[in-house]
C-alpha cells in the first residue's frame, strides 16, 4: 500500500472524479481520512491505497504532504 494526499478544487471537474474514485475504492483502502479541506473551495483526503487504485487518479490531484511525502509528479 502507498500513502497519498488528494487535494482537489471544489469547483473543478476533477472533484467528481475524486468523489467517484473514493466511492469505488472505499472498501479497499487501508486508510481514508475524512475530508480535511473546508469543502467549499478545497477537498483534502489522506489515503493509503494500492498503486492500481492510485494510478486511476489524475496526477493533478496528488499533493505533497507530511502524510504522503513528496509528490512524484
């Protein structure tokens, strides 16, 4: 499993991609934090997931953080 921080602008089309991804992978994630963003302008989740799951996310929503370390994009 790999740690990742997902950060997405709440007004972007990528938000729905992230929400759909969370719904699809929810039961298979080792860890998924509640939304740590404000929800009105940014959504922020710390997850621990397989490389397969993370590869489905657009690289633009992966962020560097204390949780995930440096983003490899």
